[in-house]
């Protein structure tokens, strides 16, 4: 299966879905799927989340609390779930704040395992 | 009610609870409750999470995706939920990775509203 197919299948039927991305750790997107309701700059977003993830990885290492698996950021309008795939790649799922957050997070976890295999 | 009482009530009956804190944005703890199973340096942790929160707030502003409400960080051993109380204060709930994460997150949301009122 292609990476795009995995992203597409992951987001199907998830209410409030805005965008799903596979991103390299320097913030450059490898593949992406966006809904028409997005209204944000995906390129700015991936660069910013790559910087956030780097800072969190550093903090987690300092605190010695295991390997980073997932970061979820909720704002007044959106929920962004970031999942570490391997040392070089992470996945991002962007949803509306009132969307199917639980379902989306679950699907992202399964899709990230698929993507890890596809990139291996 | 005191801040300590609110933290205590929040964590009662939450399996996998390790620590709950009210922290100023410079990383200095205002109050805290820890379980005996902790095994980490609370002071280092709060300073690191204050830095992480600052970076995330910056990113969320750049992306223009609403006001930051909650950040959840899952590692191979733990889950840390950070909730913004007001501009100066945030709450932190630290749990084991296999603990009652959903229940803990729900309780933290309610307790943060209480704490906001107490600090107003």
C-alpha cells in the first residue's frame, strides 16, 4: 500500500478531520491528505510542529521518562495529534476541537505502525 | 477549598497516578501531590515542562489555531497531561502509561476550573 492510501484510509469517516501528514523531522512533509475545511498553512504547521517535537524529545530525555510516543495539543479550535514513527519521521493528525478525537487518535496509532513498515 | 485539597481530590481513585502539580509559568511549583511510586525529580520536570509549554504556545500562535488548552505527552513509560489554567499558571498530571489516562484527564480538566477560581 502507498503512504497516501494509508493516510486516506485512516481519515475516512473521522468527523472533524482537517489534515493528516507524514513529516520528516526537519519539518518537510513526505505525504499529506487535507480536507476542504482546513484553512491553515500546512507548510508553516509542519515546520512548527517539528520544532515542538524536538523540544519535547529533549525534555523527555532530560526527565528520563521513556521514549516519546505521542503528543496531543488541544486548542480552543483544534486538536493536533503527533505520533513518532521512527527517529526520522512523525505523523500528524489535525482535527476540529469537537471532532472524533478518540477515533482519530486510535486510527493514527494503527496507521503509524503501517507507515513504519512501509518506510522500513 | 485549598489548592492541595483540590489536587488530592482530583487524584483519588485514579490508577497509575504518580504526581499532580500546579506550576507557575517560570517552572516553579505552587503546590504538588506525589504518590510513593514516583521516582523522578519533580523540580527538573516542572522546569522542563514549562519550557515545553512556552515553545508550544509560540507554535500555536504562529499557526493561528486558537488558544492553547491542553497538551498530553505519552512516552513508553508515562503519560503527562498539562492544562493551561490562566496566563501565569498551568496544572500537570503525571500517570503511568497503563493508568486510567481518560479518567485522569477528565479530573484534571474539572480541577483546573476549580484552581482557576481559587487563584482569581
